[in-house]
C-alpha cells in the first residue's frame, strides 16, 4: 500500500479501527442488551420476521468488522514475519487473483485497491506528475501496477505484488511473479533468481519491474538486475546513480537494503573471489 517504511502499521490500523467499530456496534443500542441474553444467534434471528432490521444489520455489520479486525491483524503479523504471501492465491503463471480470494479476503483487498487508486490519482495531480513507470536505464523500467498505461510491448515483466492482478501479462514475452508483501523485500535467493530472469528477458526487449507504486519493492529488484546486467558494480551505485536520478520517488527501507547487501555478498562479491 504505497510507502515502504512501516507499511504493516496500515494493517494494524485497519485492524484496530475495525475492532473499535465492531465493539461500538455491539455495545450500543438494543443489540447490546439483546446479545447478553442466552441463545445468541438464535435470539437474534428469531426476534424478527426478517433479518433486515436495524438490530440485525448492526449485528452483522459488527461481525464483518470483527472479521476485518482478525484478517488485517493476521496480515500485519505475516508482514512482520515476511511469510504467507501465497495465502492470497495469486497465480504465478499469469499473475491473476482468483474470485475466491476477493470474496474471502475482501477486508484486505478493498482497502488495498482503494488506497492504491487514490495514491495513483495523487501522483498524477502533483506539480511534477509521477509516471506510472520510468525508464531508469535504457530498456529498464521501474513502475507501479498501472504501468500497462504506457501501452508497451515488454521483453519481460517482473511483478512483485501480492495484492493486485497483473495488468501487463498480455503485452509481455515473459512474466515472473516474485510475490512479496508491500514494504517487504524478496530473499537474496529470490532476488538472484529474478535478476537472472531480467537479464535474459532484456535480450527480448525492454524489461519492466513493478510493484504497487514503483517505490520500494520494484527498486530493490531493479538494483540487483542492473548489477547483474553489468551496468553497475554494486547495488548502492545502481540505486544512487542508475535509478534515483530518473525516478526520484524510489526509496529503500532497512530490510530492503539488508536483503540487497546479503545478495551482493553471496552472489556477486563471493563469486568474484572464486
């Protein structure tokens, strides 16, 4: 969901607000007294001829908010642990998200989609608009989920999102999903695998590396790809000299820098010493 620092706190916030909302709905009005009686759901449904009463609507609204609190709290924990990306069900072959995921995880998907659309609109409205994707080196693009608006044919697309379906699948010769939570970098092993893919894809045409907004996750992977392609010697150089001057909104958090340093040590520096 946009920023690369403390992204999980957004889901902590969603969880907290949802919990407070559910508590308010259950603790006020007739529902509070009604739900203290024995029988719980039986009383609630038996009290009226229809479920479409203010009392029942408050109850079901509270249940939805409780589910939202549980789901977003769980996702916040998974963010911190850097695990569980596969739970969303995104297809690694074509980058699509199945309908069951939108239904089951709607308290996660809806805020993510809404926030990203608002964020993208703000990027466009800035005095100096932020492009949906930027060419940071000839043939190498860093961007967000709306990079399909460039209407380009790609030699390869690397998708780092868990939360959004791939929009460029039908305009690329090759596709690779490296699913990571927002603000969370891939492992050094995944970085190496994706960087190798990027170098091979570049032989077929321009390469797009994208996340939600083209800030952190995509920048992490592009740093490694540019080093792997022989354009820069270190990821720091790739970031400061290769990417940042051409897309100023790019940034890396501590975990991203650490993952890149580990990747550099294992897959670049140690191989040079061999």
